[in-house]
C-alpha cells in the first residue's frame, strides 16, 4: 500500500474506549472537525471540538494542530513535529497506528493511550479520503 496515505482526509469520527474496552466520550466531543493532509514528505493535521458550546464540567474545548515530515511503513505513521499549536509537541515524534477500511476510503489512526480526567483513553480517529 505504498503512498496509500497521500491525499487530503476529513475527520468523520473520534472515538475512545477505556482500559476495559467500554466506550468513553472523545476529547473532541460528539462533533469533531478536522483535516489531515499527506504529500509524501510532509503532513499537516488540525482537529478540534466543533460543538457550539462545551457543557460545563467538560473542561476547555480541545484543539490540536501540528505538522512536519513523516514516514509511513503501511501500519505505523511517525510524524516528527516541527510546528504545532502546542509547544510541548515541538520536536516530538507523534506515532500512530494505521489501518485502512472500506477499500482505502477510510483511514483509522490510533494515537497512544492517554489519561483524560482520570480515565485512560484508547482513542481512534477515523478519517475519510476527500476528492
């Protein structure tokens, strides 16, 4: 699947499960909005919570963007961040598991688990190819 990631993708679903496999609310809410582009050398991603308002108690609205050169071996994507909305990502390798569904029309990225409001989240971001 060489170059299977190249193109522009829109975020269609952000889902997460806890350590026991139970669904938990995504940090991007029920209405995520995002786009990611890969050109074979560099990538750029921007995603966030697109709700009109975040309910009280859910914390601040989530938004992330970053870009940089990347490598992809067919199952693992590693982007080396050289620009980002959050300074703590600068210079880091963002590692994502990757699988394709629906004949390559959808790409599922699996970020590493992370603690959110005291619950370990195992997220998946589902992207649909545009164009």
